[in-house]
C-alpha cells in the first residue's frame, strides 16, 4: 500500500510538471518567447485614436502574451498626479506635456529609459531635438510616439473654389478673405474649444501660432519659460489678432456659445455641410483622423485639405509649431519594458500614420506608409521646417497651462476683459515659475 501511495504521488507530480511545461496539451498555447502578465497604460486617446491604438497593441499582445490594460481619460494630468501621490501609478503613461513629464522626473518617479532602450538605435531613428525634449537632468525619461504639426488651416477645396478664394499665403490675405465672406453674410470660421476638463486648449494653439510668427522663436521660448510677461506687447498683440476672429460674432459659426460648447474634434463639421456653415478651421494635422471618421465618403485632398498657417512676419515664414505624445514609464517591469520597446519602434508607429491620426517622429517610418498626400505633406512640413518649436502650453508648468486654457474660455466669453485676463495670468506666472 505504501508503494502504491508513493506511485500515486509520483504520477500526480509528473502530471503537474507536464502541465506547467506545456506538454499536457493545453488549449491556449503561449507564443514563442512569451512573457505573459499585463502592463497598465493610461493615455488620453478616444474615438479614432483609440481604435488605432487597439490595432497597434494587438500584435504586441499576440507575440508577447502580455495583456495591455488601457485606461483612457481627458483629465490625464490630474489623474496621474493623484495616482503618483498615492503610490499607485500605471506602468506606462502617454502624455502631451513635456513639462508634466519633467515634474515627475524631477520627483524621481520615472524610469531612466537609457537602461531600457537601445540608445544607439534610438539616436538613429529619432532627431536629436526629440531626444532632448524627452531628457530631464541628463536622463532620458520619455520617447515621443506620436507627433503633429500645429497651425494647419482646414478647408473644403470645392467650397473655396466656388467662392473664388485662392489659398491665402499671408495673415493679411486670410483676414481679407474672411472679412469678405462675413460681409456677404457667410461665416468664415468654425471654432470648437470644448474638451472636458481640458477645455480651451485648442484656443491656446491659436495664440501660440501667432506669437511664433510675430515675435519669433526666441521670444516664444522665453514666454513658455515664464521670462516674458503675459501683459507684454508681444503676447497681448497675439490675443488681439486672434480676437479679430473669435471676438467678432460674424466671423464664427454659431456665435460664442457654439465655440465654447463644441468639442474640438467636431468643430470642422460645418465646413462640409450643404450649404457650407463655415469655410476655415484651425487645427493640427491630427484633425484628418476626425474628419475621415465623421465623413468617410469624403476624399482627402479632393474634398478636404489643409494649408500651413500663413506668414505674418517674413522673418519667421519657415517657423513651425509641433506637438506630440510622449511615453513615460513609472514601473520597471519586464512587461513595461517590452511594451515601450515595441511602442518606440517603427512597426508600432506605422499604425498611427496609416490610420491618418498622427505623424511619427521615428525616421524609420517611411513616407510611403502615410496613406495619402495630406499626411505625406504634413510629414514634409515637419521635416523641412527651418525653425521648429514645441507646443508652448504643453511646455508650461501644469498650473500655468491650465490657467492658459481657462483664460482662452474667459476671453471668448468676455473679450473686452483682455487686460484683466492677462494680468491674472501674470500673477499665476509669478507664483509657478
């Protein structure tokens, strides 16, 4: 009986080992080289961007056996701050604010990616400028996984042709055409500033584009670093120039209430109604993904297109404002390392460009991977610009950035209060820098 008991125990152990090593014929075989487990990722993607991300992560999950647990939120900075303070950060976060990234890095919360990624390959794939933006105190703490050109003006080629409007090359010409449309009872611009807790950010892009092209890159950088006052002539002038559009009810579709209540991703719709509700829309190159989703029957290039923000001062005609989503790591796990290595590569980022939802900072992504002339032209603008600056509000400390968003909303609601709005921003500037 004792021998039988020993034999039974032996058989049970043998069966257990077979199961653990995969020889027991399990129904779900792990892929070769699989890591397994999970990685938590938080970002602000929804809609078309989320659909593309889901396609992007599918081959990663299949190849590694790692489950990507995604959480999407528009209030990402606040949620991350709360979770980091509580000691419960996600493994990976993708944010649009290098300033927020720097805050986490200086607090010692981020993983040094030079110990995770192949730096020699990274330097081959990325321009030094993108690596510099992701470096804090000499440590690489992020990698840009999605980029965009700011300041593009979207339009319907057939509608402009009907109005006899050629693509404006200068701000003065753009305003001339806008005022002419308004004088004929037509609305030139559609603007939407709603974005949940981040409402107002799309208006900051307007101010930034104008500051860059009137005051130049050096003043632009001084501004977001807190060295140039909001009440300075350079910054006040930019608000006033934007006010030629948003402070004039005849220039904006639906009036100020439409502007304040319409989500940024929906704000191009009036350009494609019959008859057109508006003729111009200012938004970054990622707007193509929103238009394609809302109007799948429209052909890019033929039915909708964009032109670069027009020249204001000839000295800064080659200046471009860019933006991007930077991937950062809070928890150094095998799963997180595998994910960020994949995410930084051309294979993953090709999903963005093919989906028409962004440009890639990775130079190994070929122009032929972009789905149409619009996206290829956007990539060319980014790579051929003589002066490239990053989105100013995203470079500001969080408190300043959020105050900027709120100031945009206040200005649209009460443009006559510009002086007090700028004075309030300066008081915040003195506190946060």
